[in-house]
């Protein structure tokens, strides 16, 4: 605690330092995952080549494409340059964790990841990608603007801290409000958890056990989730003891979500935002972090940083408050979001992906269709391709992936709910399997045709359900599956059915 005219003023050096470290660590996870999957997803022979995407954007909208798709790839290309940008992002993130030139490093990290997400198309258009970009941008103002190593006891200016809290408020509150405004009866009747553990994109093994908990516990858990998402954010500006309890409650919610589902670095980032709400007095009570206030001057900022902070705070608060208010209002009063003025404002800031609204699972899915790729040489015997984190074999234990995100696994979860003609990238994957394309095959955990590509490929849509406790004891299977239809009927390279 600092003293200001005899009044104890809380300081936040430890919490914000941990927030910055978590932001940098999340960036490392994001860049690493992009590097590992780039060739198969957006490489020259990938599913959605980034080079073709940029060429198409340039042909359609001309030089405006540079602003609509902000990316270093316009300058350096989309081949090895993507790997170089990933490597630069990882190195810069490591430097930030070590405390060197953090403000410049965070800005360059933001530029690098925005460059990659902009050309990543459908595979890199998730809410945690937007949250990572916004968190990275906000973090620039809670670190000292120095070229050397910053002080560990640096206390960020209050305005910078409020930007972090504002982001946390929007993330949590909007996640709760969209569930209510969506009109989904599963949320209104508190029955969403009857389905969620089983139907979420990539459940963990713990989700199987959670799905077996009694009905009263599922309803109570859903009600508690709403209490945290809708109530705790308003406690961020409450007296410190209430703020601390609210932060701990939000951290607990994120830990529970992370235990039962794989959501990349989303939960880690959310926890980092919550840690920034805990002042140094709280950390000293658990004998960790900065026990006393930063020395005089440690919290001072230069005139340039102060002016930049004020301008960015005004822009961020204005845009995100307006965008959030419109999004909530549009959920209750259809037509507001389609206003020409509103659409123009959103279109102007959308390419930066750093002034966002949030809200996962506004509508609960009650069934789990899954797409399974199969190949054959004779049209009679079919062998399955296995994705690393999809259910696949019913006997395979659900796997942990976070903070790594398998992008194809995730995107196929969405594709399974659509008609094939609305998600043509699945047919592209079929073509790549028929060609034996190595970068795309690397996205799978097993290739049943190691010697040569199959002569034909098909995609079967199955319905997956968690087994009951008795079924699992008898069969040792985590899943029960039954075929629904052919998402893609058997095809050859010519596109004709055999």
C-alpha cells in the first residue's frame, strides 16, 4: 500500500505484472500453435492458402485491402514469412516475460499476431484470438515505457489499470448477458449443463464425469455461473475486499471451464485479467509478490506515455462501450445493429480486431454431430483418418489440448452442424487427402494410407454421445456413436462418385 496524504492507497504492481506475463505466455502459445499448423491450414498448398486470400482481396477491393486485411504478409509474403513472424512473436514474448522493453515488445507482438490472424481466415477467427489482441494492446499501458529492463515493483497508473478492468468487465458481463438475450430456453431454464459437457467442441475426460453429476447440481452450477458472470464484474470497482472475492470467484469459474473443456488460451487470459484486480496487500497476505508499495517514482510515467494513455483510453472506452451497448441492445431490439451508422463504425474498427464484444455459447447445442474422414482403395474397405483431439475412436479417452488449439479439429465442430455446400473447406480437405498432401496430413494424428493416397475419400457424419457409467464399465468406451449420413459421399480426384 502507498501513502497519499496520510491515506493508504492500494498498489497493483504484482497483479499487473502477472497479467503481463500471462499475456506474453498466451502469445507464445498462440504463435507456437500457428507455426505448427500454418502449412496445412494457410500455406501455399494448405486448405485456405493465405496467398490466394490476399490476392483475391486485392482484386476485389484494390488498395483498400491493405486496410481491411492489415498484415505484414503484404510486404514479406505468406510462405516462410509466416514462420518468421511466428518466431519473432515468440522471441518478443519471451523478452516481455523477462521484463525487457515491454511496451515496444507488446506493440510489436500485437502487430505480428494481427498480421497472422488477418490472413488466417476462418481458422483464426475465434473470440480468444480477439481477446489476445485486445489484451496485448491494453497491456502496453500497464508496463513502464523503457528500452531496458523495467522494475518489478512498477505500479501502473490508475487509468491503465481501469482499461484492464474494463476489458474484464466486458468479457464476463457480456458472456452472461448474451445467454439471456439469445432466448435459448436451455439457459433460461438453467438446463444448459445437461448438454454442454457432451456437446462442447473439445471436452476433456473430466467433462465425462461432470456430465454424470445429479440434475440439481447441474442446475445449481448454471445458476452460480450466471451469478458470477452477471454479478462479479460489477464488483471490480467495489471496496477492495469485495473486489478480491469477485476476482477469486471469476478465477474459480475459469478453472472449472478449463478443467472440462479445451478453449486454447482463453481461460488463461481471463485469469490474467482477474489477477490484475488483486492489489499488493492481498498478495502480501499470502506471502507472495510485492509486500510494500513501490518506492516513490516507480509509478510515475512520462508525458508521452501519459498522453498516449489518455487518448487510447478515450478511444477504447468510447468504442467498446458503444459496441457493447449496441450488441446488447440488438439482442433485445432487433434492427439496431443493422443501422447504417452503426455498421459503418463497426466496419472501420473491425480490421484491428482489438475493440471487441464477447460472449461464448449464446445458444446451446443439444446434440453432437461429428465428421469422420475415411479413405478406401476399393470402395469396400474404409479406413478412418484420426484427428488429434476429436472423439474419433469411441474408446479413446478425451484429450487435453489447451493452451494449444488444434484449429482444424475446432473448425470441423462448426462444419458438422452445417450443410456441406455451406462449408466447402471440408471438400478441400478431401481433395488434399486424395493428393496425399503432406502439410494437410500433418494436421491428422494418423494416416491409414502411409504408402500411397487412397483412390477415394468420403466424410461420414456421426452422432456422438457420452456413454453411461454402466456402458463404460462394460465396453471401456467414452463415447457411443451412430452414423447419420454422408456429409461428403465417396469422391475421387475427378469429383465423380465411383
